[in-house]
C-alpha cells in the first residue's frame, strides 16, 4: 500500500495512492482514518513530504565506503548503533527545489538513503520485535553544507536549512528491504548504486539502541544513511534517488541569487 | 496571561490559568481556540510540558562562566549565534521525575534556562521584528549525561533520554526579560542565581541567525542556555528552577534500579 501527503484544496492531506489516482483521507495513516469520497489524478498533484515527524532521527557513517571517507576527514567510526537529529522545517517533497542560500560555500553534498517510518509508540524494543513498529518506507536526500558542517558548533544550517531534506515520493508499506537497491543519479548520470542492507547498523539495530533510552512515536522517521561520496551540487542540477520497490525522489537545485 | 497543558479527562489539553483554576480550551493557543465551559482546580491537576514543539531548538555555551567551563573541557566558543536541537520525546512537565537509566554513568548534570515559545511562522527576521514572533516564556531544565555526551558520535542519549527535558510549569506571555532572574535550587539549597539577559546571544540574536536559513513555526521552542556549572544528580535529589515572573519548575530525580 502506498500513502502520500499532498496539497488538496490548498491544504496538506494524507492520501492513498491507487493506480494513477490519489484518494484523500481524513485523520492519519497511523491511527484512525476515513477515505474521502473523492479522487485526484496523481499526475498534476503536488506531493509533499509524506509525513512531518514528531522526531526526525538520522543515523550516519553507516555504509563502509562513506564511513571510510568520513574517517579520512577526521570523524570517528561509531562503535555502536546511534542516532543524530534533523529538523522538520527542512522537509520538502519530490519535485520541490533544493535551495542553496547565497552565502553558502560551494561544498554542498547529497546523500540518497532509505527512510523507515514508525507506526507505533514503543520503548525497549528487541531484535525480535523492533521491525513490528515500522509502518513503511520512503526515500530521503540528506543535503549537507560541508564547510558549515565542519566549522559550526553543531550541525544546524549545515543540515537543516529550509528545503535541505527532500523526502518522498510516498510511503510504501510493502518493501522487501533485503532486495532494495538505491540508485543515485546526478543530472541523469548514474553516480552510485548500493544495496540498502549493506549498511553497518540495520534499522532493527538502531531501533533497539535508541529505544533503550527514548520512546518512539507514530510518524517518527529514521533516516538510515548513504553509501559513497557525492560531488558538489550547483545551480541548475537535478538529483534523482531511486529505490526499487518504492519509487523515485527527484529534486532540482537552485542557488539563491543566480 | 498564563497558558498550560494538562491532563483533562485523561487526555492532554491546553488550558488558561486564572487564579487557582484552569479553563480548558479546544484548539491551540497559537491559532483559534475556544474556552470550554468548565474549570479545573489547579491544585491537583497534572501539568504537562506546556507545548510539544514542531522543532525543539536549543542554543548553548551562552553564559560567560558556563562557556568558560566548557572551553576548559575542550569545546569551542561560538563566534556567532547558533542552535542545537533536542527531541520532543524527552519533554515532561513540572513534578514529573527525571529518570536516570541504570547503565548511565554518574556524571548527570542539570541546567536551568529560559525558554522562548514561538507564536508565528517566520523567516528572515531582523533585530527590529524578531521579538514579535515570541508568544511567551517558560522554564527548561536541560539534563545531560556528560560521559555519554563526550563519547557518543553526537548528542542523542546524552541529551534526549526520556524525561531529560523537564519544561514548565506553564507559558507566561507577559514577562519583562530584562528583569528576569533564574534561581536554581538543588535539594532546597540555592546553587546558582543569574540574570537571564546576562547571556552572550539574546533571543533576538538567535532568531535572526537561525531564520536566515530556517523557517520557525508556531509552537517551536528555543532554549537559551544556562549560567554556571552543576554538580551531579543522584537518586532522591530534587531540582527547582525559578524564574521570577514565570514560576517554578520542580522535578525529583530517580535512578532506575534503586
């Protein structure tokens, strides 16, 4: 089943994707919902980030080549599963431009990654039950300004500038993660391809680690990190992230003032 | 005017505090609301964290003595106003216990600080209009596990363990920040007293800095940092943070397994 969030009568609404139509719902996919007696052509609908999470978790340095690059640049290798955080203001849907502020240095990178969407409140998960709280999957593009990331006291604008967390195009509830492959295209050219489960820490590993201390809630999202190293983004570029079984997240790039 | 969030008929509800009564409302203090035709005795009501924010901003190293201590321990001094992030799972109200997990090292600290609650969506604020988006003020206690903070790849459990962000007791909309003083009491003993506006970066400084890149939304919260250095918390302790003009945030401390 495919869930989306889209602009319906000028307001955000959750919807169910059936063939080339979207059926709006009232309520939320994580609790009670009612199908609205209406349908909207998917072609032409404005898809939004498929959920605005209570908490936006993001693990990183979670694939071997990417980790090796980060360690070469001075980061440590995580010994155990862990999480970082991102901010919801930065979320946009597919097709929405990634906007680079005029004063941002040129070293802006992208990372295409799998996103797990949480469906249930839970604490103290185990490897036996952790995956029961995963409602579905979507795709994220983690944009980072590397000079800012290196020089600021913490990752804030380097990771959370408005539009720097494209997510979508929708949530797919039926995904065989063991068969999922991410393909990253930059201006139409294949740049990186990696098996999603070639990660160092799995979704279950991260959920077990974080729910030892933190309660997760319906709608929380967990970004799982990316393989490889990206070249820098420039005005006029386009990034596509495809995960087979989910779809394609596509975003153009604009530099302010160009 | 004083706004709270409290348990009403077993569900969280916003309310208006008038004398010793709470008037429940429907809707939200930041948008349209209606007073419910009912009142609840404040004495005996369970006050919750007064808002669950879309984004939880927290600046730090923002008072001179506290900064000097952190720099002595290897942190850098921020050159410009900036922000960090905390996670909403960690929020609890006044009176709720701060729970230290059994496996957490002993070096758990507290920081009493002013919290600004945002009332309007805004970007690109200036020093002339930044304070117009502040809806009101509450009190936060930023609990940190210092060994975890030092050794983990990013602040996650060190800052965001469940119950480690007490906030309350309510939101006060009429506060003269220039006259506000924080008094921190540990087991009834005065530990630290500081003028709120002895900060390095003001609320306006931080809002101007962050809204250059990020849109703030109604209900977002901005924790402003603390002065001084705290001793470690242990099972059976109690921390009170008073800011004149707002009230007192009081939380007992429990170590799991004791």
